[in-house]
């Protein structure tokens, strides 16, 4: 049971399969993840360079990728993919409890990456 208001999982993955760094695969990830941890999905918002190839080329390496926020009934899931670096940065914040180990293992397998950092923050 969660103490206080909720918790946040901060998860960093490296050496991921960049062929999965697209809107279609990320949307499937959110659907499967939310089903797995029993979170009710709401609006999904994207930030990427879709339709802006010149801006993508000008962007620094640490910004080339897709960012998305999947709102859930109890808060949000935020993901940042970095194409060239092959990294993913994921945050899940919820006032509803969820199993962080299940999320980390599912995410690692889904993106065929390596978890390099895993932090859980209790929100009071």
C-alpha cells in the first residue's frame, strides 16, 4: 500500500532497439503497460519532429527522439526516447499503487534495453 500521496518510478534504459522509437510502437507500449499495471488511460500527447525533418537535423543529439505523455486516471506516464543515444527515460507518477519491478522488467523487455538506473520516490 502506498504511504502518503503516491509514488514515482524513474527508469533509465540504454542500448534500446531504436526501431521501436516511433508513435505506433510507443502507443502500443502505453496500452500494454497500462493494462499490465491496471491503470486507466486518458489523453496521449506527443512532442517530436514529425513533419519537421530540418528541425530534427539541427537538434542536438540529446533531443533527437520522441517525447510523450500518457495521462492516466491517477496521474501520468512520461517517456523520452533518444534515437542516436539509444536511450529511454521513463517516469511514472501515480497516486494508485503499482509494482515498480514489473514495470521495469516489462519496459526492459519491450524495448530490448538495459536498465541503468531505477529510482522510486514516495510522494508525501
